[in-house]
């Protein structure tokens, strides 16, 4: 009878040939060793699965015959996992050697969902700006603390909590935001572990990054319209604050504080143009969703 591992590290992959070898090599250097790796490759015709099969035979690799969105692949990986703890990440991250050990220790202290820190890989100006825009909330540094969102680039959840919260919504990129919200509604605590670090390797162009931010903002605005369906006044206030610069100013203040806590004020000062453009693109996407919702409500028969 095969002994079950304590931890299952689960990755979705889609045309991840540029980073998957570095990602999986980092797992071979972990100080914690009682784990398995489950990777779901949903890039038909790509070479990710072949690289894994050839160079990392210890990895349980499932090659999907069809394209899956990231959270669909992640959910499939969790369904295949044998561990007590599911450690979710992405194939463009490189774990520091004590990553799994620190995530497990944090979970043993608090239970619930553990959110690990995400550092930038490399020092290119564009990559640093993109990273601060996306991940200022979870930069390494500061004290362990409650948080309201669990980016699936670095999150741990036990099997019982996963079953209690349910799988991640699969049809949107912001599925982890919905999943985090559902977890909080069901009384599950999200705790940040600032010393459990993966490094994110950004491969986007500036144009691709801004498009992605706009698309995510549009998705988030659409989700908020659903979440606040019974609270039209609250939604109207959020929409108004999005259209005028209230939320932009608030985001700027929050990002500055988050970078200060993580020792990244110098990087923020240098990269502030791309950080600002990224957040403004997200807010523009949100505003577009609110306008759509308002026009749709106005056009419905009374």
C-alpha cells in the first residue's frame, strides 16, 4: 500500500515551457520532503508535458486533451491529489527552499487557508512594476496577519476546508477572489505567511499586461454586480468611487503602505508609472462593467 504524502503541490500549466523546469527544479531543493507534485497540462500541442515526463518523472503529470482555464486545471489537479494539505501555485513561480516547510508550519499554527508571500523574480524595470501592481498585498515582509484574498500562486488549504468551501470557480480569471470571499463567508480564516516565499517570473509585455488588467477589472466589476445585487446603494457608491478618482487615490495609498511594509518603496518610486497604469486599467475595466450593468437594468421591462 502506498503511503499518502502530507502535502500535494498542485500546478495548472498552459504552454509553460519557458519556466516549468525551473519551477520543478526548485521543488527538488525543498527542506520539507513529504510531498507529491501534481501538474495538469492543458496546452494541447505544447511541449510542457513532454518536458515534465522526460526530466521530472517524480511528478504526477496529467495532459488534458483540451484547453482548460487555469482554475479548471487547478481543480482537476486537486481532485487527483492524495495529500492532507493542498499547496496551490503556478508553473511560473520558483519556490525558495524552505517554502513548503514554512507554509506547513503556518497552517499548523492557524489552520484555515494560508496565503504565502510572492516576490518578484529578477530586477527588470517592467517586471518589477508589473509585480508591484499585481502582488503588493502579498510582498514578503511584515508580520503574519489576516487577509481577505488568497492568490492561487501561493496558497495552502487542508482537504476538509477545501470540501467545506468548495472548488474554485472555473469560468473566470478572478475565480480565486470569489473562492476567497466564499471561504470568509463560511467562517474560514485567511492568514498571510510573510516568510513562505515563491518568486514570480513575469513574461508579459507592457501591452499584454495592461490588457490583462483591464480584463480582470471587467471581470471583478461583473462579479461585484452579482455580489451586491441586493444592495444597490452600496454598489452605486462603489461604482461612483471607481469612476471618480476616489478609489485610484485610495489604491495609491494602500500600495505605498504595502511596499513600505515589504521594503519596496524604492522600487515603487522607480516603477510607479507602470504600477499606476496597471491599476487605472483595472479601474477602467470595472467602470465598464458598472456602466454595462446600469444600461442593462435601465433597458429591462418594468
